[in-house]
C-alpha cells in the first residue's frame, strides 16, 4: 500500500454544491470540492473552489487551508474581518462562527479533521 498521495486532480470528479439557503447572505455562490484523501479518524484533504457571494459559516470541525487563488474575506462574529489572497494560510477551529465572502473566485487546498466522538 502506498503511504503518500499528491493533490493530483486528474480523475477526481468534483462534488458540487452551494451554501444552504438559510445561510446565504448575498450573491449566488457555488462550490466545487475535489477530495483527494479520506483517512481514518475523520481526516479529509483536497481542493475547494467557490464563486462570488457571501454566506454564514459555522465550524464543528478543525480546518487548515492555504489560498491558491482569488480573494475572500472571512469574518468571525464579533471579530475583525480578514482578507485572504493567494499565499495566505489560516486555521479555523471548532466553534468558529462568522461569514465567508468570496470577492473573486477563490480556490484553496485544505485539511479537515472532524470532531472525535
């Protein structure tokens, strides 16, 4: 068994989606996700892309991501807005609540760990 993988998207069909209607604030954003890893313990890794719009986000999971392209603003409820551009990295921890606004189609790679239990 191979014990490594790359973020090669060839042959990986993207999952398509959008924010839930009750979380949508503005625009008509759509998502595409290419999951390249699903490991034991609820760990996922891949590429995510979203088109412009704004929606509420609520995190039960832990996520590290690196913005590959585009421009977005992440704002925590009661906190400061953080503009994200290519090269920026961020960790969102369980309990994060706020908004994600895509100003220019944004693509990121990610590693997510679902809550244990």
